[in-house]
């Protein structure tokens, strides 16, 4: 078709205008992209950025949920990493009000500084003073809720947040800003005050294991137990509790699912009772009066998962750890004792320990009465395109087990960890909290009309401050419905099967748990080592019971040390000659320490404290029978007596072997004497010393049980021999020597000489 010339000119002008418009739009977008990343290279990793950044930015405070009235507030600590003073500069905070994250990889890439997302919308800025090398300064940016950028956000959900720090180069000519550092975080807008349609809330359960930070051993109580005094029935374990503020925090947040360790509750109740009796308990530590428990866990936070991985019940029993100590039945009994209500009832949960939930561990938990367990994200290795309900049902030989699996990213953040080493904004609590809220909002947005139940958990030693920050923020998140563990357990399971799909590293741990390869993974090796040490200390207590005490204890009567301990506690210290109940209390104390040594958190150093405490108990018991130090012995004849005194500080009579051996073949003692020593008394035995020459040596006197196995410390006694003629045998020897001399002389003078001589 032929067009008039004027029409062609008009078309050319229109094309030129269009190209000009495109150029005008493209230039700001390019600038925005550079602004978002602080570099022309959009794909530069945060690692390379951190290596070239002259400063470090740490978010110390931020608004995790932005509402129509909250405004936005952020505090940033800036550290000068260079070796010279940096000039004054500016901290700028910007976002992209129109941007919506469309995938989990997008949100993760932004956190790691790898996503080329422009942030053209400035929220605010603050002046940064000049900083000497190595110095730090904290600046704040406070944005009012009516500020244009904040008020113009059209939809709820996570938005990219860029925090950048730049300095100005002078002095001559045009000023030029030079970016020193930047970090990528998130601003999450709630639906409050927006006109967008409301979608169903996503179900989220937040759980906390309430157990001891660590356990301590009371040495005074150990001495009282061994001495069998009135006070000796007190538990030797002391729970190292959090401060009172933690209890106040838990009571404030009723949606927080607190799963309590009943042994911990008992220990706290005992310590509070003692504090009330002795002093004003105003400053007492955590109380057990808080009624908001969602349930209880296995006693002493026993590590059922490692127990299943090792698959060696005999090793645990030899160490004094029996299944009835950590069963659901025992958990309920301890809980009732702690709260003082024999009719109380609550849900029981088995909390995951250091290893993953293998089929063996799930079966063991179910056999001991736990039908629901808490698992970390390693339970199901499968990573689906979108998050799903974390409820599983596993068919075991002992019955079905409901597994509540925590969501990986949410729990990583709640545990106080960054989602990756490259997520620089997540090095602080405030940065992790901002990511936590953004991540949860994104999960709701990716499938807004699909009902899902997600779980996140706190770490065992989470501080009151961190719990308060997280729960307060989640309670403001109007896209979340905070549910309880019981509701999540009753939800339609994501999977029902008769197998466990552990993450690969946990599968490797299962296959490497045999004794031949115990060093392949330190936690398994440490567990076996601790079990061996506990077995040795318990063996020494049993040896005292069967082979040292004069009235030996029937082993069958010691099959339930806990019952014997309760029997001992209900009586006074005035026992008859039967030491069975006393030995039962000692075994119960040992086994309580052994159970605590196998808790689910190997990072606290608690295991070695408990192993050492058990060893101390056994050593204190065995050292109750000792050889009293004696003076050196001087011997002036062929034979003499060496008295040895043995002291029994125990409350029951003992029968032992006393052995003696010297370093010399010419000065020797008799080797063994048997000795009975009454309770809290001394007894003496005499060893015969035989001497064939003058000299000195040392007699090593030791104790052994009636089976000949040594125990206790060896006592060294010096022996000095000064042999003198003091009897007829001596004169006979001298006379015989003189006679031999005379005969020798006679032969010398009366012998026949050789002819050649």
C-alpha cells in the first residue's frame, strides 16, 4: 500500500518518539538495578561483596510487621573494617512498593544479595559521622506511617528492603558518593488498612521445649546420700534454670506451645520449696505454677533418637538407663508430682534429640507410650515446590506414630540461625526476625486457599528476649492462625507410610552407628564413651552392694532402684542391718544422672558433668572404706608384726580383704587378711613381717572386695630392718661358722704337699 509522504513522516516521528520513551524508561530501571545491588554486576555473590565492603552493616532493630499505624523503624550498627578513617556518609533505606516475590528461590536470592531487584522507593536516610578505623556507630531511620513511600504500598506481603551505606568523596569539584556496604532484608506489610481481599490465614504452630539449660550435681547431697543421713534423700541433681523473666514471657503468650520436661519441673519445684523454707523466694528462678503447658516431653529430655540409632538397649541398661525411666507413664507421674495433682492429665510428646527419627527410634518411642513426636526438617528429605502440612503418620511394629515435622526455613530462623552464610542481614536477631515474618507471609501467599499446618520450634536454650520478640511479631501477623500442637496432630496427614525418608546426612549417621565405626560421627562416639563410663561407675556401686558390704545385697532386690529410693525416702535414717534400701537410693541417684547425661542437646557440656557426677558418687562410696595412714615400722629381729587399721565411714558393716606386698625379697609380709568392720567404726589387722637381712623396703597395703578385686587408695608403709643376734639360733650360726674356720685351717697345715710344689 502506498502512503502519502506526510503519513510516512508521521510514522517515523511516532517510532522515534516511542524509542525515546523506551530509552527514558530504561535509564531509570538500569539506575534502579544498580541502586539495588550497589554494583554494575548484578550476579555478584554476597561473599565477594563482603570481601570488598569497607564496612559491615548489622540490623539491631527493625519493625517486623508494618501496619497502617506502626510506621517503620530500623537501627543499624555500622563498623568501619578499613585501616583508615572513613569520611562522613549516609545510611539509606529503600524498597520496591510494587514488587512481589514469586518463588522461594527469589526470596532466598534476595537475602543472599544475588537477585537483581530494583529498590527505587526511598523510605528514609540518616547521616553517619566519620569513623576511625575499627570503630562502630549506630544510626536510626524512623519512617512515619504517613510517609509517602510507606503509605503507597498497595498490597500486603514481603517487600525487598535495601540498606546501603555510602560516603562522600570531596573536596574539589563535584561530590561523588561511594558505596561502602549494603545488606538485603525485608519489609513485611500486613493487610491492616488495605483494601485488598482477605485470604484465609495459614496455620502455624510455635513450640518450645522447656527443659534445663544444664544439670548440676550437688556434692553436699552426694555426701549425705553416702552417709545415709536424714537429708540424704534429697535429689543430688539441681536444674540450671532460666531466670524469672522467662516464665513471665511464657505466661504472656498463650499461643506458644510449651512442652515441658517433667524432671525439670520436679527439680524446680524442689528448689523453690527449699528456697521458701530458707529465705525469701522473691528472686526465685522459674516457677512451675504456670498452667499453660501444651504437654510434656520425655523425662530429662532423654535422647530417644540416638537411642534408636545405636540400637543397643543393653549398653543403656548397663549404664543404669532403663526404658521405664523415660516412658510416657513415668513422664506423667513426674508431672503430677511436680504440680502436686495426682489426677492431672496432659498430652505427651517425644522431642527429637541429636539424631534423626529413624524407624527404630519411632518404634522405641511408641513402645514407651509416645504416639506423637516432634521432628526437625530432616525427617522428610523430599522438598516440594510449595510448603505443605508437616503432619505425618508412620506405621511401626508397635503402632502408629504421628510425626509433627518443623518447617525448615522457619525453624532455622526461630532457632537463631541464618538461612545461609551469605544472608548477611540474618546475622542478628532483628535481621532474622524480619526474614521470619517475610518467609511466613510468602508461604501464605503461594497457596492462599490451601489449608496447611506448619510447625516451627524454639531452641532449648532460647532466651526470654528472643521468645518475646518472635511471639509478639507472630501475634501481629494477620496472615497467620497460631494453632496448638493437638490441633496440628489431628490434621489430615501429608503422608501415611511404613518408612522414614531421612535426609542423607542422617541416613549416613544411622549406617555409621555400629561400634566398629563409632568415631565416624562424634555424637554417636561420645554417647558410647559416656555409656561405658556410666557402666563403670554403676558397676562400682553394685560391687559395694554385693562384695564389700558384710550383709551383701541381693541383686534381684535392686531391680527397681527408683522404688527402693522411694522406700528409703519414706523412712528415717535409722535403718536395720539390711542396706538394700540405702543401695537403692544410691543407684537411683546414679541412674538419674545417667539419664540426664543422655539428653537431647549435646552442645551444652551437660553430658560430661553428669558422667563426672556419677563417677564422684561411686568414688565417694568406695572411699568410705579406707586404710588409716600408719607410722613406719622398724624390725630388730627375724619377725615382727605390722598393724594396719581400716576405717569404715559407711552406715553399714563391711567385710574386705586387706593385702600387703613389699618391694624386697629379703623383707616380706604376709599377703592377705580378711577383716570385718562395723558401721562407722575402725578395725585392725596385723601382718607378719619376716626379715633375712638388714635393710629397708616399703609395704604397699591395699583393699580388695571379697572377690579379690582392688578398690580404694593404696597405703605405703616404710619398713626398716636392723638384724641383731638376740636368741640361741644366732649363737648356733656363729658357732658353726667358727667350726668351719678351724676345720679349714687344720686342712691347710696337715694336707699332703704335691711333689712339684
